C-alpha cells in the first residue's frame, strides 16, 4: 500500500510540474503577445507625410504580426480584381495571365513585396514602383480600375486580420496600412484616391456592385490563376482544393468567375478553421521577432536577388532576379523604369459611384 501511494504521489508531482510549466508558458506567451500592440497604441496617430514611420508600422503589422493572413488577403484580393470585365479583358488581350499566368503572378508578387517589405523611400522600393509604372504605361488601364485595385489592397488585409487574426488591428495600424497604400497610389499617378479608409471600403463595394459580372474573360483568367495557386498541391487533392477556392469566394464573386457552388457547409468550416488558427496563435505561440520577408536582404555574388522562399512556381527566378527586369517576357531585356509621380490637386478625392462607373483613361 505504501509503495502504491508513493507512486501516486510521484505521478501527482509530475502532473503538477507539467501543469505549472504549461501555465508558465501560456502566461509568458500572453505577456509577450501584446508588447508590440501596446507600443503601437502608445504612439501618436500616423502621418501621411512620414513615410518611414508608415513603412515600419506596415511591416510590423503585415509581415511580423500577421504574415499569413496578410499574404492570403492580398492573394485573394488580387484574384478578386479579375472578376471585373475591363480588367480581365485587358489581361487576356496581353496573354500575360492566360498564357503566362505563373510568371505574371510571381512578377506581381515580387514587385509588390519590393515596395512593401522595403520603404517607399528606399532605393529598392522606388525602383520597384518605377518598374511597375513603366509596365503599366504600356496598357490602356482606366483610372477607375486603378482606384478599385488600390482600394482592394487597402481594405482586404484589414478585413481578414480583424475577422481571423489573434486580435484586431489597432486604429494606428489600420490608418498606417491605408496611408501606405495611398502613398503607393500617389506615386503611381492614380487620380481620385479615396481620402479615408471608409471611403475606400465604400468605393470597393460600390464598384463591385456596378461592375462585377460574369464574362468569358473572367472565367479564363480565374481558371489559369487557380491552376497556379494549386501548383504545390498534390494532383490527387486538386478537386477538394478547388472546392476551398469556391468556398472562400463570396457568391457574387463565384458568379462573376463562373464557379460552381461549393460543398454545402464548407465555407463555414473554413471560416471556423481560420478563427481557430487565430486563437491558437494568440494563446500558444510566441510572437515573431522579425518579419517574414520573401525578398532577400541583399543580392548574391552575381547581383541577383534570390527569393527567400519560392511560391507558385519553384523554377521561376530560382537563380535570382533583378527588380529592373521583372515583368512580361517581352520587356525582360528592357530594364527601363518609369517615373515616380508627385501628389497634385486631383490625387486624393473621395470618389462617387457615378465617377467610378464612368472611369477615365490614364
């Protein structure tokens, strides 16, 4: 009897020690998890003129605090823009998304990361924006389409983080995110950029109501893009993976892309899983100590930037890239950069739906 009691006492002791260790770990996570949030909350509201400060907050929020959700929101947001017929028609006409979708997707991702993972005032950030302006200058893109895509990038990551993140963004973070993309739009020469985040949300929703409708070009771009997104998924799982894409797409987007209805209840399951992911991160994972960048800190010995990790197609830029040559194959040997635009009287103006519907050519 005494021996049995001794074993029980030892077992209780082990359980007690293990419980105390788990409790200590959880308390340590809880203490560390909100250090960065408190620092942001204690700072003054972000100013549109302080680009370096905007960049620091944007990087901390998007690539240190919420890298997974921010990346998925931007991927989904960019995908959503292909449901606008004027955008999909142009992309099909160029052949860049229908015939060379993987290359175009990788180029877009790297260019955007170069001016978001690095400040707009940095040489890399400015080079990436100038390269993008050069490429866009070859196509008849409507200003209203530019504004729509910009508002998607302003709104979707905040929406995803606030819905599925381990916490909601602080107002300073949402404002810094909005102002950073506003600064990007100004340097792209876009006119009538929304003056506030609420204006951006309203513009995006109104534009989708007015323009998001099915066309064959939408369906063609959607099919090519989904194939790229499934590159890393085993072929046996492509069927269920496509169901995930359908389930993540709101019904108006599914209709505009020509998608079938997803498996019943799958949207709810995915939403619940993403919410559980947020809870897991909040209570059991220590915060990142450095941002999760895809772009390297510096070029290799050959002067090429080698991505830290590969997505979409592992063979594209496996030996590195130069910012000046990112873009369509026909411009690959032309390392020309476009201008960086300055803010003028019509850069920022809360747009109205009537203006959005008509649009103006760039």
